[in-house]
């Protein structure tokens, strides 16, 4: 069986997944925002440097020291960690002052774009090993401010005198951004761990442990009929559940008590019915005994012989009870035999024997309609108690274990009582003669095992016979 995850495991798993997704989203948003801020700051810094270069060069021009501008440009590059810095002259400046140095000539496509649009150009190179940003800023002629470009340049206002081409090293910005993002990631993971641990601990203490306690207390409350105390739970929900369980247990216990009482009543009633049925069966056997002019107590003795044989044979308690209760009806079919045959004092003719033998089938027919085990067993005994082990019996000529154990048992008990008891038409046999005859019938008339049991326990059979004697005198 696959072990299912606990509430704690499922909750922590979903929480961690949620927090991971949230952390990734926050890191992405932060990274883009930080990048945008860094880029904006770098661009603003480049604009400041461009203004510084423009102001410095204008000052050099007014002071007629333009030949010393290289020193100024180098100082700016060194102090501000600028990778590249140059000023590209426009055609108008070249016409007026000449081409200048080599690095002040040759505008590439991006620089030409700035000359045309008069708008700054920014190119990010952040994915390199040494990231950088290139900024090209136009130097536009203007009379405004203290510089007054037109005092030196013979151009119209608004003309682009040149562009400042600056490439800044942004490794520091990039590294700083990575450090910030790494720190945020570590803090996020730390908070995730703390949140997961706290959630796990909370669920364990407030859900899992109380739930296990509630289950144990519920079992105890059910078996011992005691209430579950809501005070032992910290949360309102579990306290409410405990109260509901107490109400439920109260109803269940009340219904169980009622059910137990009804079961007791049913057991008593069933016992009364069973006892009544057994008494009725026994009484019917006695009635048949009286009609057949059987010796007194014949039914009682056959019943006790059958019980003794069944016990010694090793049958189950239920089967012993069945054969004991059912055996009194072994000859119930004789109620269907005409008096002239049943009560005839002399020997019966062959035709009368055939009529008498019908009592086995008659008894079975009388009892076979019932679905109760007791009456079914009685019907089986009535049908088979004249069958013989060697197959020479009647009415079906069954042989050996084809005959039910109940039929074999009652067959021996009935014959023993018939031989050892005095009848109207015969004297009782002496016990030695009975033993010899039954021994001779071992494997013939009777089941060999039952004959052995009978012989081993002969004294007990004699005791039963003497304890319930017939009304007629009997030889000992």
C-alpha cells in the first residue's frame, strides 16, 4: 500500500513552490528595475561628463589654449574611469578650424545619426566580460548661458558643432547589481526556509498533533463512554470538533445501549423459541412412542444414546446439539402407518413390512419442508436411520459414508434400545447377547467406527438405560 503524504508535507510543499515562484518573479522584476535605474544613472553620468567636456573645451577655446586640450581630456578619462573619450568635429568646425587630430575625425553611423537628429544616442554593451555603455551626445551651438558658442564659431544657432563620444566602464555597476540580486536571493531563500519551518511547526503543533490526539481521545471516549475534553485543544476548530464528537458519541452510545437491549431480548426470545421447538420435537417423539406402543422412555434413551455417540465420535458442538435435539423424531413417520399394521401383535407379512418401511419416507416428507436446521436434521434422521453400512438397508439402499453421520448414529442407538429393552412382542436381550450381536454387525449393519465407540463405552450406555427404564421389566 502506497504511503500517503501528511498534511504537513503537502502544505509545506505547496508553500515552498509558491514562495519560489514569488521569489523568482520578484527577482526578475527587481533585476529589470535595477538595470533600468543603473542604465539611467549611467546615462545621466555620461551626460554630465559630456557637459564637462563641452565646458572645458569651450574654456580652452576662449583662452586660446586648445593645443592643451589633450591634457584636459586625459585627466577627465583618468579621474572618471572612462574607457574611451573623443570629440568628433562637424563639417562646419572643420571648415573654420581645420580637421584637428585624427581621433576628432571619422564619424561612424551612430555618430552621423546624432549629427542628423541632434538627439543623444545610447548603446549598451552589458553582456560582455567587461560591460560598457557608449553615449554619443551632440554639442549644439547656442547663445544661451555663459558659454555663448556663437562668439567663437561662425555658424548659425542650433547647428551641431560636434559630438562627444564617451564609452563608460560599467563593470562596477554590473557587479553591484549582481551583489544586490545575490543578496536578495539569499534573503529570499532564508525567509522561505524560515516561513517553511514556521509553517511546518505550526501545522505540526496546531493540526497534526491535535488531530492525532483527537483520534485517540475519540477511540477512548467511544470505548470507555467518557467525553472528549475540548479544553485540551488550542484552536477553536478542534474544540468544536471535540464537542461534535461528544454529541455524536452520546447518540451512538444511546443507540448501542438500545440495540444491546433489543439483542438481549432477541436472544432470550430466540432461546425460548429454540427451547420450545426442542420440547415440541421431543413431545412429538413421545406421542409417536405412545402410539407405537414403544417401551416407556424409548425416545429419551435414544436421544441420550445419540448424544453420547456424537460426542465420542468427535462431532462439533453444534452437530452434537442437532443430532441430540432431532433424534426424538426418528420414527415420526409411523404416525402415517395404519394401526392394523403398526399395532399388530404378531409378525408382519411381506406386504405389511413394505407398508411399515414407508415410515422413513413419510417422516422425511413431514419434516423436509422446513428451512430450520433442526427440522432438516430431523428429516434426514427419519429418512436414513434404517440404512445399513453395507447398503442392505432401506429406503434408499445407501452404503458407507453415503449415509449421513446423524443417520448412522441414530441407527445404532435405536437398535441397541430395541434389543436391550422389553417389548410387547419380545423379551429384552441380555447385555452380553446384545454386545455380541452388535459386534457381529460391525461393517454390516453399523458403521465400524461407531461400533468401536459403543463397545469402548458400553458402561455409559447401560447407565443411561437403567436411569430411564421402561415400564416393563427388563433383564439385566
